[in-house]
C-alpha cells in the first residue's frame, strides 16, 4: 500500500515537473498582454509608447521587438527611444517575495534621442523626478527602490543622437554610434559599475571609453574615467560661442580624465589632454585696434591637469585649477601682420587664480621673440575676465620690420631689422588699462616716402630726403592712459640726424619737439638756410614742433627762425637807443 502511494506521488511529481518544464517553455504572444504592458508603460512614463511584438516565456523571460517611446506630451515633438530588440530575464523565486530581480537586460540596436530646446530644457528632464514607487500592472508587484535590482544590463550596437537647440538654430547634432554598454549590479540605491564604448561621429571616428561607478538615488557619488582619441574640436565649437566667439575651429585631441563628483555636485578632475593641429579663427570687431588676434594655426599642446575643482550646479563655478600646459610648434597669425608667429614653444604653470609662463618663445620670419610673465586675478577663486591683472616682459631680435607694418599703405616705407625689449602690465582686456615701458632699435634700414619725409622734401626743397638710408633708429618709450611718450627718439644717417621728444596716442596723433641736423651737401640749396644756425661742421640745425597725425603731419619751420629774427631785431633797436 505504501509502495502504491509512493508511486502515485512520484507520478504526480513527474507530471508536475513535466508541466512546469512545458509551462516554462511556452511562449505567450497575446496582443492583449502587449496592450496592457504598453498602457502601463505610458502611465509610468507619461509618454506615448509603441510595441511591435511582445513575447513572454516563464523560463526565458520577456522579449519586446520594435519598442519606441515618444517625447513627453507638451514638450518638443519627436522620438525619445527606439529599440530593435529588448530581452529581459528575471528570476522566479524573488517574485514569490514580491520582489523583482532581473538577471539580465539586453538591448539590441537601441537609438536614444537627447533633445534640448531653446530654453535649455532636455526631453528627459521629467524622467529624473524622484518617485517613491514605480507603478506596474494592477494587482501586480509594488516596486520600492530597495527591491529593484538588475544583475546585468547589456546594450549592443546602440546610437545616441544629441540635438541641442539652445546653442544653435537649427539644432546642433552630435552622434555617438557603435555604442556598447555593460552595467553590473544595477541598483537605484547601491553603487554599480559600468563600461561604455563607442565612436563619436565625424570625418574620422573618435573612439570613446567611459567606465566607472555611480550611485543614483539619492545621488551621492560618481567615479568615472573618460578616454577619447582623435576628438574633433569643430563638433564642440557651438558650445564655446557663449564664452569665446570663434568663427573657425579645427584640430583633434586625445583626452584621458578621471572624474569624481559628490552629492553636492562638487567635481574633481585630474588627467591629461593632448591637442594636434589646432586652428582657431576670431571675428574682427569694428573696434579692433591695429594688431587684433585673428587666427591660430597648427597649434600642438599637452595639458597635464593636476587638479580641477568645480561645482556643476548652474551656473558652473570653477573653484580651483592646477596644471601644466606645454605648447609645441604652434603658429599664430595676427590680422594685419603679414608673417605669422611660428615654432611657438612654451610652458604655462596654472595654479589657483594665476597662470605664469617663463619660457615662451616664437619665431617671426628670421627673428625671435621671448616672453615671460603672469596672468592673475586678485581676490577671486578663479578667473573673472573683468578683473584680470597681468604683467609680462618681452624681448625680440632680428625682426624684419616691413612684415610687421599693419597697413598696406605703410608697406615699403620703413625697412630694417628690429630689436628691443619691453615690459607691460595692466588690468582687464582693455587698451585703456595697459601701461608699460621699453626701448627699441632699428638697424641698417631705409625710409622711403614716409609722410613726414615727404613734407620735409616739400618744405625744405631737399629731394634727397625722400629716401634715406640710416644706420640706426632708437627710441625709449613709456605707455600710460593710451599715450606713448618717447623722451629719446633719434635717427642717425649719413646726411641727416633727427632727434625728437614728445607723445603720440593710439589714434596716431603727434605732439613732438623735433630737431633736425642736415649735412651741408643736402642743405646747400635750402632757400631759408640763412635763417637757421649751423654748427662748426656746417650742418644746418632746424628746431620745430611736429603735430598732426602720422598720415598728415604738420611742421612749423618758420616759427623758431622768426622768433630769433624778432629777438635779434629788438635787441639791435635797444642797442641803438642805448648808444
């Protein structure tokens, strides 16, 4: 009897196991279940949802094909998510305890559309709202945060399309394709790890890797490493226009950053960045002075970021920045200078609110320029352009002067090799705030058709002054309040010496006391030669004032001799009456 009961139990158990095996391998494809699932997703997400096909298998899990989720009603129209195939494998035993534990979630060929409108609102902003419960089917499982776990999430062959309407109209579009993501131990309240790889789309793909650890609800910590190779700067240009108005940006970069962020949104960054063949072009405002920076070409650099601390709560505030920037083989083109600065090499030390550079060198044609100094911001945690202060020292040798002259009208007027040194200091990026001092020399040059020399030819009847070969032009200068003062300006040539003291401003207005010393050979045919004194060697000495502008100078050649004649005549009259 006992044996018979045991056989019955074994048979029932066998049928139960067979039924369970059959049940777990039966696939349900009911349209009604699909519609119920779609409705529940729409209620939970507050978005339009489409499901092409839904399969449920107790043993294998859930498979959804052709899943799409629209943007929230009332926001910008369009699609938010599109998935070719979604597979979800859950664990059966935790369901008995009314917990949902997903063993694996696989998304094949998903496309995510991240859109930002003109007001800066993202199409996923509403999904970041914290909720105590995640709703599911009526009579189903109430999912608290503590009961939701996904052992592994895998994304294969994905694509992220970023469309940003705030930075440009029409919206700037950036793509990350060939996206693969592997998430281990996903939880809403516990830290989980992830690895993301993909390619930033461009003329040449830029491989990207992002890996790290994050805790979501409540957000408490983020630790990630970001690596990008051959990142194309032009794709980032629209995001810079608010800060740097560039009309042209080229070049590539390799980036490796370690990032940490806490629950107060305090961000710490360390790492390294390398730039190759960087090109920048700036718009030229109508208020541009004679030497505005127009273009940077072929700039190569490496930046070791020792520390960057910031708070990413809008507006972004950088609290501290420390690092070393090395520049190699760069080229800078000034708008009105014919020859570019090239072979730029230098080292910048960045620490808190100060950037210092001690060995910045460049070639300008056959000449060289050396620069050292610092930029700082007193009393500020980080740089505020309106309060920047700066000081630097420069020296230069063997610069071909003709290539430096900014105006086409000046080309060929002044030839020679320029050398000198200067120091400048100031606050803000403004000509009014610059002051400085220095000296310069032009050696072995020539003056050809300069407005001042043409005026001298006309007034003195000395045609040979139209073109002068000189041994040296020397000037010391000081700059303050947009006024350049020269206490010692001299030109030395075989037939003429010129000595000047005075000022000129940024609008080229002149105010000088000028002394000319002209050789006997040149001044022999000067009609008014007798009105001016001669030295022991027979050189004519002319003292006058120089005013007007550079292009339209004015000379008063008769004032001094007339004063001397009147003084002499008056003295002669006094002598006659005295006798």
